[in-house]
C-alpha cells in the first residue's frame, strides 16, 4: 500500500493543493485534511478520503481577517469583535456564505464555517495560496481526531499525498463553533475557546450543543470521536471495583491508578490546557493498549473542562 510522505516542504504542499490534491495540515487544535475550498472536485476528494457523509459541512481556513468579507456575505458586529479577540485561534464562525464558496463545502447550507488557524506552518502555507483551504479533522469519520502527523499517517496514510508535520497540536481539541441569531451568540460546538472567554465579549450566549442523531452538524452526533474499545465515564475507584477481573485502561485527569492495566494521566498537575492537549493522543493509546474496557474520569465542566467532558461523552456513547 502506498504510504503518505510526512515532511515540512511548503512548496510541495502548495503544488499538490494547486493541482486539486489533498494535504494534511497541522493546526493548533487538531490536524486537518485540506483541499482548495473553491474547487468542488478537490473538496469531493476530502469526503471520499474520510468516508465522510456529504451532509457534514467543512470549515474554511483563511490566512487573515482581510479575507473574511470575500467568503462571508454578512458579518455582524459581534463577529468582528470575536475575530479581534480570538483570531488566529480555535474559534470557528458560522456566517452567511458568499456564492464563491461551492455548495459541497457547506453541504448545501447557506452558512459557512470560517476560521484563521494559529499554527505558523499552516499560516505560512495559507499566505502562499491563492485560495482558502477547506479542512475537516484528518481522521476517518467518527474516529478520534489526530494531534500528530503520525496519527494522520496511521489512519489515512494511503489516501493522501502529503502530510505537513507541524509537531504536536498545542490545544488538542477542535475549535469552538459559534453562530449568530439576532444579538445572540449560539455555541454549536464546545472547543478550544471557552464559554468563559466568550462571555468576556458578550453576555447573550446560548449553548446549543445538544446531541442529536440527525444533526446538521455531525460533530454533534452522539457517537463521535470514538475509540473502538468500549469506554465508560465515572468514578474510577468504583469502576475499577465493578469491573474487577477485566483488563482496564484508565484515563484520569491527574491521579495515577497503579491497579489499572494501563493508566493515562492527562495532566499530572491537573491543568486543563495540558489535559486537552493530551486527550486525543491518550484516547488513541488507551484504544490500542489491549484493554477490555477504557474507564475515564468525569471531568468538571468549567473552562476547557467542558470541551474535554464533551469529547469523552461522545467517545463513550454506543448506539
Ligand atoms: O479545530 C477545528 O475546527 C478543526 C481544524 C482542522 O480546523 N476542524 C474540524 O473540522 O474540527 P470537522 O469537520 O472535523 O468539524 C467541523 C464541524 C462539523 O461538525 C460540521 O458539521 C460543523 O463543523 N460545521 C461546519 N460548517 C458548518 C455550517 N455551515 N453549519 C453548521 N455546522 C457546520
Ligand atoms: Mg472532526
């Protein structure tokens, strides 16, 4: 099987993208699988490579705020404030789309998700290109998102030409997705920018990340970000008791559990930013650990803890 090359050659990446090909790119959140957002045929290749259902729209990545008005038809004042406060960074804005964005990117919706990623290599790539990049997370649909170039190679290596290696993603959970309804800010996905941070810009916030099995944003599917091994969330001591005799891999915030078969500590000092950065990598290792069951600690839902808890819940969900 042909394996994708991993490297740091921006000119090569640029050439592949210009020719309608796919390149995996590092961002501060997770790795993305990118293509020319203005070329419907190139974008179709993303859906094919990921086995992604065509009703799941893609985020468009732009190099700077100057390009926003080119791809969004209307930009509310609140959106400008959020760009000023959080871009480049892990925040995606849902805005009414300009017709230059092909329908395949937005799955026929009249809004488009846009963000400026805060990774120097991808910023350099975006500034070289004459088009924005449509990019979902670079994982097979429904599986854990990749936070290193090797994660991408392991899962999609035979389906993409080139993987730009920008090291380990520093944020580790996907961008927060927000939309606008009148004066209200709607949070559609919890992510790297916290609710508390958004509250510093506006008080009128509604969190609408409720799960659904018929979503218009499948990041909100009940079962998502899921390991193959069954995962349970709860009190670790109790779950260790209840499942005595099984090979148990534990994912905990900061405590170590020597009784477990394997124990993955997200942040020994209990820091949520470190925990988020380690979350998907450790979920992946726990999945590959040979355990019968993964048990994960309940994370308190403040700051980045909300996004971490959200991802663990979706990983635990079984249809
Ligand atoms: O951090 C991130 O956002 C990463 C990096 C690569 O930028 N990207 C990412 O993309 O997480 P993806 O496709 O895995 O998740 C994007 C989510 C999907 O759940 C999709 O349904 C939703 O965003 N989305 C995109 N455009 C949308 C739109 N116009 N309306 C509603 N939801 C949208
Ligand atoms: Mg994804």
